[in-house]
C-alpha cells in the first residue's frame, strides 16, 4: 500500500453535514448505537457458546452472524465517532483500506452464513429423518471454516488487485471506505479489478439468492403438503425470520454496489443504503433471532439471570 500511495498522505471522506448544534447529540447517538450492537451481539455469542443445549447445527451456524456483525460495526463506527467529535473527515490510506476490508468481509460473511443457514433449514424441514446424519457437528464445522476461508480469500484477492494501483486522488464519495469508491480514486488500468469485482458480486449475491430461492421453494412445498399445523407454523416462523434478515442485507447490498456503476443514482440515496447495511443488520439480528427463536430466548434470559442479575 505504501509504495503505491506515497503521493497521498490522507484521504477525505464525504462530509457528514452536521451543524454545530447536532455534533454532541450525534456523537452520543452513534456511540450508543455501537455499544448496543457490540453488547447485544456479544450476548448472543456468549449465550450460544455457554449453553450446551444450543450446541446444535442451527445455532453453531447462527453464532457466526453476530461475530460478522461485530466485525462490520467495528470497521465502521469507531472512525465515525472520531469524525463526529473532531469534525475531521480525513483518514490515512492504510486505515481506509483496513476499514474497507473489514466492511466487505462483514457483508460477504453475512451472505455466506445466511446461505448456509438456509441450507440447514432446508434439510431440517424437507429431510428431517436424515438431518442428524447430514448435519453432523464435523460437517457444520467444515462449513463454517469454508465460509470464513472463502470470505477472507475473496476479499484479500479483491483488495490485492486494488492495492497494485496508485492512489492519485483524495476524495472518497461515501461516508466510509469501500472498494467501489477506492476504485474511483486510483490511476492506471483497473479493468482486472473491475471484472473481478463484478464476478464476486454475481457469485456472492446472485449465488446466495439462487440457493435461497431453491431451498425456500422446497420448504414452502413441504409446509403446504404437511398436515401438522404446529410444524407448519413453526417452519414458517423460523424461515420467515431468516428470510427477512436475508432480504434486508441482500437488497441493500445489491443497491449499494450497483449504484456506483450508474451516475444517475442519487449520492445521498446510495450513502443512505450503504450506511443502513452497517446499522440495521448488526442492530436487528440479535433482537430478531433472540426474540423469535424460543430456545435462544430462554437461554439468553437464563444467562442474564445467572451472570448479571445474581451478581447484583
């Protein structure tokens, strides 16, 4: 990075446009939002890790979601808090690359985890008798390792292709660093990076959407055909929660990425969608899964009573 960006010492992120009277309220709001995200997601991780009854495939996959959420939030919020307090939108190139890498790692990681969870629900509902045979602990652990290894390698390749180019401009169009905005401030032939970015977008977003469509079509068919009303209700409740979380991330991600390729899209709208990816999923995931999943909700309450209430 340093070799290719030696002519640029600092980059300038898009202005937040905060009037002086709104600085401290914004600082408090953003800080509290980050603390809530970290606290709620940490509670989810600790509950699943310490409750033996939750050491099952569904929850072993689910625990990767709050890990990814904390990763993304930690890439975005600390610098935002600093920017609000100091009213300084400058960021060094290495810090910008680090922020962009963490945010892309989070977004892709969430899509891969949610896709694996859709497969888990498909096996559980459509092939319940084979579930324990297919979804063994070793198989789930291999899936988790594959998710994070693929995620890391894909993002490392993406940013390695970007880093080979020299940064020759300083203005970042978004309120945080990401690969599409970095590609707009580099000089040189960026066609390879551009093609690889398009390839990744279609593989991650398109591939996960196809898998989700297939699994949920099969789940819907099974639910319609079953005569057990309780099983049907439970399946719809579990899958409905997962579908909402997936579509929120999918739609926001797709719009944010593709909007960089169309000049007619409002920059304000693009930034709003881009920021929402980093706020709503990390904020809502622990609430949605914690409240909608009965076993997880009960385990979380027991964990809080045992480790928080009892000490007071």
